C-alpha cells in the first residue's frame, strides 16, 4: 500500500480543508462522489444525503459493506450576548476544554460566512487575574467573538447571523516528514481517506472480488445516527472504520491497525473480528486488539436500527480523540491494506455454508431448526 501513500495524503489533506460539521456535509459529500467517479466506482446518494458506492463481485447477494463517516464535530449558534458576542452549543460530543481558543467560521443562511474565536467568558488575566483559571470548563462558559464591528445583538443580527447557524472549527492540519499527522477532525476523515485508498487499489487490481462490497460514507455519526439508514437489506457483514484511542490502559497500535473486540454497545462479531485478525497475520500487517468502554461507531447504529448483520470495527491510531488529534501515516496505510485484503476475502456466510452443509441438514430442537 506504500505505493498509494501520496494518494492517501492528498485525499486526507483535501478532506480536512472542507468544513463538514454534522448538518453541513453537502460539500464533503460532493468531494467524495468526485473521488469515486475518478475511480470508476458507481455510487448513489440516500435520501438523507449519505453516499453508497458499489464494488462489484462474482456474487451480488448477500454481500458486505465498509462504512466510514464524513461528518465532524462542530458547534452551533445558541443565542446572542449583550456585547455582540454569541452563545454556542456543541455539535457532537466534545469537551469545551478543546473548544477554548479555537478559530472558527460561522456559516449563515445567506451564504455569507464570518470568522471568529471561541473564548472562555473570562479570557483575560489582566482583567480577571486568577479567575481565568478558576472558571469551570463548560460550554455555558464559552462565547464566540466574531471578527466584525458589532457591539450588540442588533448589530450581529443585521449581519445575518441567526440562531442555528453552524460553526465549523479550523482543523489546522500538519503533515510531518516523519509520518505524523496532527489535525482536528482526523476522526473520521483519516478513515475515509484510508477507505478511498483501498478502493483505489481494488479498482486498479485485476482480482475479482468474491461478493459485492458497498462503500458507505455516512453524514451523522457524530450525533449517533450514522449507518442506521444507509444499508441495503442483503448486507451480511459490516466493517466500520473509525479511530482507535491511544491512552493509558488502551492497546491501540500507534503504527498499525487496531481491531476492536468490544465498544460501549457490546462485543463485535466473534467470527468476523477473528477473520480480520487472521488476514493481518497472513499478510504481515501490524495490528493489535483493543476494547473501548466509552465509544460507539457506525456499526452500533446499524445494529440498533434492526439490521441482522455481523459487525466489526477497524481503527487507525488516534491520540487525543475529539481534540487536537494525531495519527501516523503507517497506521493509515496498514488500515488501507487490511481493507483491501478484506474485500478480496471469502465471506463468512460462504464458510458457514461449507462447514455446516445445507440448512436442511441442521438438527431440530422442539420443532425449530438449530
């Protein structure tokens, strides 16, 4: 996959420059559709605006899917301060600790946008002395200072700034020569870039896939909706792609791919996760296994929506998730390689049929086939 490093880097850099807080994803969806079109991969949009692409295989049904999400964390205008600044609320779950000092853009209904900074209410030590350190960290203790001449609510309203306007937080990306990538919103744009890189490798490969593989790009994962609405009914296996957190007590591979065994929604499918681990071993892909207690992904949303599917979660390394994040190129390349080999692997249901024989041969228990 190192042959595709430049493609992955360029794709990720492009994705990071596109503001895409949940609720404002049209531009990043358009970019993703263009990337799929360049690869000759057919796609469609769902009613909600998510992307569903199709890599064809020898068999069309049942099939498998790989899902990543295009939406990011952000904020929204909650109201007007008497001094012309703005009250804000978060979009998605992230701490106000990482919002303090962030440079942002407010997008209005008219198409105009305004720059600004998220600040604690007590921002100046020259005025508040030690109170700047004593003020609790909370979204209710934040305000947005717009870079405009506006000193009261009426003047801000006259600019066309409304309650409900979406605020995008600057990613401030850095791509270092040693492979480290530092930026906000690597969750999950790094995952999207890895999926597109694997798709590019497959599209240039002459190996036929055993079954169809849908590439799903959701637009509301950060608010818990995710893949609840984007699946076809014949998907038997779903692999979610998202971040793996680096922290004390975690076993995420900083330079490889991590297979999650369980998140806050419960264990992932035993057979599917172990088949992914086996692929890593077969192809020498650096990997680890981890369990996440306070984490959920697109896979959880898909199961909660009532889909009868096997699910797994593959992760790239991410330090300081939902904050000033950092990953490494080697981790993203390892993830891309695993995805590429997974697409070419035999599906679990085919192995089940071979191992179990015809369904009619299964034993009956109390009149029910076991």
